[in-house]
C-alpha cells in the first residue's frame, strides 16, 4: 500500500513559530503529500505566513482545539494524517519513520517528543525524563498519526480539551493498535519550560482530563490514586486540627511531605527502573516535579470529575 501523508498543523496566532515548523516538514527525507495549516481565527499574519511557505490554508471561525483538529483531517486528501502543533519542529526522518510503523501493522503512531533547546535545569530534567520514558517500556496511550479511514470510524476529534487523550481512549477501546515510532522525533518549544508552567499545567490537565476523558471513560479514572490523595490531605487537616491539643502534631505535615517525596524517588529509581540510567541529580530534580504533580494533579481531577 502506498501511503500519502497529510501533515496537519493547527495554529492560532503562531506567526513567530509557524514558518520554522513548516520548513522542517518540507525538509523531510520522505516528502509529505500535503501540508495543511488550520488557522483557528488568528489575529496576526499566521495565514499569510503559511501560504507563503506553501501550505494549504484553511481559516476557520475560532473553535475549540479539538474541533480545529477534526476540521483538518476531514479536509486532508492523504490516507495518513499526521498532526503537529505550530511550536514544534521535526527531525528529517519524521515522516519516513512514521510510515515505516504503518507498514509494520500500526493503526496509529505516536512519535517521540523532546524539549527544544533545553536551556535551564527544568527543561534539561524534562528532556531527560522524555528520553527515559520512551526508552523504558513505554506503552502508547494516544497517537499523533492515524490511518484516515480509522479516524473516520471512531468519529474523529471531539469538542473538548485534551482531545488527543480522549481520542486515544476511544481508538484503543475500538481495538486499534498504536505503535511508537522511536526514531520519529518532534521538538517542542512550548511549555512546560518553567516550574510555574508545570504547576499550572498539572492542575489544568487534572481538571480537563476529568472532563474530557474520565467522564467519558470512567473505567480509566485512577480511583486508587484519588483515594490515596484524599487520605493524604485528610491526614494533613487532622494534624492541623490536632494542634489545638498538641502543637507537635503539626510536625506530621513536613514529615508526610518528605515521606511522599522519598517514596516517589524510590519508585522512580527502582520500580520505574531509573537507577543506573539517569543521573542522581536528574532523579532528585525529576522527583520534585513528580512530587508537585502528586499534590496538584489529583486536586484538578477531583474538581473536574466531581464538581464540574
């Protein structure tokens, strides 16, 4: 079967980054069948830049990211659709490696993500984490490239945040196979690039992951993690209330936070297998990020699932 790959780039006010993204697609060792830019009602010259760079441009009335992505594949003429965001750059064999996986029987393909120019401790650790995750028995839970006919069968993207994860859940539930294309690499310029970015995104993904994924697929709700979180927070509140009787109970708060951190560090080192594969410095810093997410993400999940 001859694969014709339509590369779809969603963009909103992406004049700064779009041209470099398109150029990286045009420089592929295996050329795309077409490059489509879905301009989601930009107020800058995003559409003009895309046209000047040779992309097929569709300017739409502003809508959710999910519906903008859905619009793109329905306009595509190729039998494979591969998605990018405008703040991403791909390596020269990106399309070639994706197509190779379809030739091996994939229904959907997820590529490998890396941080673009990691220039501070946070981005360096984040990039190390991406490398470790993709090399350590990674099980794909979503895809960024699809056989168009199968995307049509599952109904495409929905009008929701975290639309890629929600689609991935339906795609896998339908029995389709997602394969990692380890040598197809996308470099992401966008967040999280700071610790503050991660704080905001952890809560955002918790809330919107619940709304778009867990409410539609309740069997995927991490009930054990949520129960653990509730018990953990209850113990913190109990220590504060107990301070009325004995101020020493307040010591439980820093001790429990430290214990949680150490448990996550040990999990990363020995259960996830980072020992000997990542430097101790990276493991320590990465555990800070995991520790933060463990305190913030479940709060977002509870808010999104039970109170939205």
